[in-house]
């Protein structure tokens, strides 16, 4: 069950392509692999430590009829955990600040779409992998664009965005094509 859920959120309902989560960060920051590693580690740790706290507090408040406090709880928790991780990494190595938008978006979708904490972790892992597996692909597209000498009128971000759109169509064209036998039933 959880493996199919992981693959569903990794490919079929990819948060990058369907919801747009992390697409701006992926397009803007795909110029260095260093950003890829540090952002991935910080986002992973933030989700790992924040998700049980957010899940527990949101279930506590939902049972008492205060479900509207859930986004506030999520943002406060992500900010606190993120600052703790920033402090620890600053003491160990140096500054690693990746922001809170990506982890909070991943956690918001994971907690809203799940029934249990295990499902929330599975959905968060699928979304996390869909975002961070796209970064090396966009890095390769950026390197290819730099080597190919595109016309001066082309903007990099527009070409990279359209490349991501073509990848989206490649993943999801199966649902609309004649290869899908469910279409004929």
C-alpha cells in the first residue's frame, strides 16, 4: 500500500507538475549542484522532524473543532525546526539556509492527503523525491542550453519552464492516449 502511494505521488500526482510545488525553486536554483545537496538535506531534515509534531498537533486541534489553526501550527513548527537546523549546521559547517516555503508546502499537502502518520511520511517522501529528482534534470537542461547558444531573444527560464512542461506531457500523455485501454471501455 505505501509503496504504491509513494509511486503515485512521485510520478502520477507529482507535486512539481500537478501542483507546481518547488517548480520555481527548481528553475531558479538549478544552476549549481551544491544548492541541490544542501537544500535536499535541509528540506529532508525539516520534514522529518516537523511532520510528527504537525500531525499530532493538527489531530489534537481538529478533534476539538479548531481545524482552522492547522496552517498556523504548520508554519510555526516549520520555522522553529528550520531555525534549529540552521543553528546546528552553522555551528558544524557554515550557513545553510534554504527557506521554509518548500518544506511547508510539502508538509501541507502530505498532512491534508493522509489518514495516518505513516501515510503522511510516505506522501511527503514521494513529493520530496519528485521535487529533488527534477533538479538534476533541470540542471542538465540548463547546461545544454548554455552549450547550444540559443538565440538572444530566448530567456533561460522560459525555455526551462517549457522543457519542464514537455516532461509533464511525456509523463501524463499516457492517460489521454490510445495506449490506455481504459479509454475504450
